[in-house]
C-alpha cells in the first residue's frame, strides 16, 4: 500500500513538472547585443502601464550607428514585434534631418500634414521618445519639406503625458483659510497629494502652516509651528502643536487669527466638525481660550 | 489521522473558495457601481462640450466651471489631436501637453472606455469618452477616480473574511486534533483487544462508554469474544465428554483383557469376557460412528445438496430396519401417514432423523409398549410426530435433551448402548434441513417428539390417510 502511494505521488509530481515545463517557453529570439529602444503605438490598448498608448521595441543598433538619421530610418521601417503598430496608417517619407543645438528637425513629405492630428502627435511622441535617448538630442521638431510655416514642435519628452500620475499619488483640493486685514477669513484652494485619506487633515494643517498667503491675506500661524500629534474621533479633531505656536499669542487679534485659521481649515474637511487645540507642555494661550473644542463659525 | 487531514484539506479549499469568491464578488459589485457613476459623469461633461463649436482652453474652462465639482480625482479634456485643454489637477497640470493615455487615445478613436482596478487598498476607476460635435470627434473627456474609502471597505471585508477563515480553520484543526486524539485512543484500545483475542484471550473486554461508532464496535467485539469463549468452552466440553465416553469402553476392554491374561479361567468364563470385550468394542464403534456423523453434519453445513424427499417412504424404510429391534424389545410399531408429505432435504438426513427418534422410542420403552409415528401435511407444513409409551423425560431435563452427551439416566443409556449423541444429531440435522423439533414428555408415561418441515413438492390429489 505504501509503495502504491509513493508511486502515485511520484506520478503526480512528474505530471506537474511536465505541465510546468510546457508553460515555460524558450525565447524565440535572442536579445539584441546592442539594444536600442524604438517607440511605436500599441496595436491593442493596454491599461495600467506607465507608457500609455505607446510601447517600445528593442532593435540591434551598435553605438557607432546611433545617429538621428539612422534612428529615424529604423523608426520608419516599422515595428517587427507583434502587438506594436506604426502611429499612422500612412508612413511619411523622410526628406531630411538637421540637428542644431540638440534640436533635431525632421523634414517629411506632405503626408505629415494630411495625417489626423492624433496620428501626427503620436508620430511626434514616438520620435521624441526614441531620439531623446541619444545624448546629443534634447528636442524633436517635425517639418513638412523645407517649408518654414508648417512645423510641429519642438517637442521634448515632457510635452507628452503617457500615464496619470494622480492614479498613484492622488491630489485632493482643500481650502486653506487665511485672515485678511479686517480679520475675516478668506479661503484659498490648494491641491495636496495624499494616498491615505486619514493623513489628509495632518497634511492640510502642515500645508496651512507652510503656505504663503496671497496678497491681502496674513500669515496667521507662526511658520515654525509643527504638528506633533493628530487624531480624529467622532468628528472631533485633536491636534497637538509645538510651543512655537505660542508666538501668535502676542495680541488677542493674532491669537484669534491663528486659532480661527486653523479651526476653519480643518473643519472644512470631511469628517471634522470641531477642533481641540493643545500646545505641548499643556501650555495655554493667554489671549484665546483653547481649553474646549472649537467649532468653525460662518461669521468668521 | 488521514480522515482528519482530508477534512482539513476540504475545509481549507472551501474557505479559500469563500475568500476568493467573496473578494471577487465584492469587487465586481463595486466595479459596476463605479462604471455607472463614471458613465453619468462623462455624460454630464461631454454633453455641454458637444454643443461648443470649437473646443479651446477658455471655452472648456467655462463649461467645467459651470458644472461645478464633479467629485472626481482628475478630469482632463483634450482636443481631437490629444492636446489637453483642461486639467483639474493643479500640481500636475497637463494643459498644452499631448495626453497619450490608452483611455484618451481610445476615446479619440470613437470608443467609450472604462477600467477599474483595486490596487494598494484603493479603488481606481478610469473612464474616457469622445466629444462629438456634429458627428465629428472634436475631443475627449478623461476622468479618474481614486477612492480610498471604497478601497478600504474592500480591504476591511477581505481582512475580516480572512481573519474569520483563519480562526475557523484553527478551530477546525483543534477539533480535528481532539477527535483524532480521542478516536485514536479508542481505536488503540480496540486494536489491543483484537490482538489479545487473536492470542486466545477471549475473556478480555473493552470498556468503552458512549454511543458512537467506536462504542458500537467495542460492544460488538465484546459479544463476539463472548461467543468465541462460549464456543471454546463447548469445544473443550465436547472433547472432554468425547474423551470420557471413549475412555470408558476402552478401560473395560483393557480390564477384561488383563483379566483373561492374568487369570486362569474356564472356557465359559473366558467366552463371557470375550463377548463383553466384543460388546464394548461395538459400543466404541457406535460412539465413534456417531461422533463422525456429528462432525460431518457440522462440516457439511452450507455445502449440502437438498432434494425432494418423501417422508412417508422414509418412515417405511426405517420401520423395516427397526422391526427386528422392536420385536426383541416387545414394542409395537405403528404409523399414520398422509400422502404427499415431501420436503426439501438430504435423503440420508431425513432417514437418520426418523431412525434415531424411532430407535430411541423403542430403546427407552417398557415391555409391551408402543411407538407410533404420525405424518401430517397441513397447508405448507409437514409435521412428523414420534410418540412412545416409554419411561419419559423429567421436566428439568427437557431443556438439555438435545445437548451432546446428555443422558437422563446414564446407567440405562449405557445399557441401551447409547452415548448421548443421538438426539443432538437429530437436532443438528433437523435445523440444517430447514425444520424445527420440539419435545413433550411425562415421566413414566412416554415422550412425544414433533418435527416440522416446510412442505416442498408437486401438487397431488388429496388422498385418504394410509394405515400401516
């Protein structure tokens, strides 16, 4: 019986190994010895990548052959990899290449003008991404023949947005409140990058402390103030500030401005209805009572 | 242990399926919700933009401002060539740049796009749609929503289910371990008892409480060992009885032969002694024959070939054999036999049964007594009755009358040449031929043995009873 069990286990293991070996496909083509990336468009949409609608293929191109014209001609030859396609249905004819101070001006036939706008911009993007790999190239310009009036660019890699960074680092718009000279609070919208919503109030408070007020507004919270601790429970935000915050306690107005600015900013966030301010060392403000939780008022 | 492992494996797979299914179902539900929301928001944005003659930075900004906060993480509007005209992001503003997201490129080719992913604890949905102005693609609208809240719900749900599954698995493991422990203890006790029984120790009993399968098995084992013990006792008793019975005539033969050899005696005395030796040899032969018959009866159980036997004919043959004995004993033989009393039996068994009963009736009878045999067929039953006017059997001996070597009066039995095996042979043979036997008796009045068999045979015309 044990022998039979061992045999069955061995048979099952052998079958699994055979199955797995079938899953591992040997590379059909060897990797190029001198790889160089040439950019094209994806034939089918691929979502969630950092190259967006574009995709690169590796070609064999020795260092000594890496000139703008050689690279452009390699690009115009079209992709060899399955899943890639030339950006436009019709390939423009190359008329000339001129490199000046890092800018490569590529002259094409009039086919370039007749392309749809998206196709033309895709060609520009592919050429820019491809040519800017060369150390001597900083920008790419497309032209039609030798006509000076029909030019597109110059483009750099930064002119093309291939993926949404906000999907990794989302931006939240908050309102920072600053007092004006009449003591009224003025709201200024500001974007804050935050992946964890629970950290948004802390980041907002820090942004308020660090922000430069607009013209007509005052800085209310002393610039050196630090947020030492923060928590939210049942709508009550408890914030512990460093002793630098007491620098606002010179006058009743300045203390009021500082407290109201902070409270109004935090209460504008979802989930916060009141704020309890504490200063490290159990220090209190002499010109403003912060012993109890404070709720923002519309009259501020 | 193997069963417990199997249960654990099945449970683990079930819990794994539960985790995967619940996570997938929850995500799909949220994806559908996001899709509906995205479609609505795209419609809200593309509709007014479709009414604008030319999309420009200013016109798009005006339209978006009127629409207000759409509650999306990022909104981008492009022209037909992919150049961004509006971007809600302040920190990564793409206005003036060419947006080549897969979503916007698809939208600019005329397709609506929606994708949703659950990544890093957040639900990220991406949607794009073309802006159509007079059936021409004038631009695209892209929106992205980063929902950490819903993502947190998914993560929390998955964590809760996983935690619950792990706790359940741990509990099942503990219970399984406990059951295996208890079960293996009980099984070990049972195996120990089986080993002892195999060595012949039938008196060992398994003490096990409960009503589960182990307790039932232990109980059945105890009953089995009781039967084995009883069977062993019976066997020992049989061997002991058989040895004793055989020893007695052998001792007599030895005594008589020694007497002949050691003493001078006259011829007539010697002839008497030799005759006695012959009688004891005959007795020894009868005992051995009966033991052999009994042994064959046990061996042949289940292997016998039954046939249709006419009991009436059998009674006639028995009478012909026993008439000389009956005459010597001055006992009258008579019979009242129905026709067609056929049964399914071995011919020899039927003969032996009737012979033993009639012979006993003759041997244990008084002078001028009688033995009457009746054979009746009533519906589907054949009844054979052997009545005698003999010495009878005491009431307290009736329950043992069919046991081996049992004799009511040993002296009389020896005198009659019996060894106490005849009725036990009858009993065995009746039972293996699908019959039953009962006895009634009154001391000094006589005995009545009634044997019943199921009728078996072809139908025949009713006939008058025949007197023999």
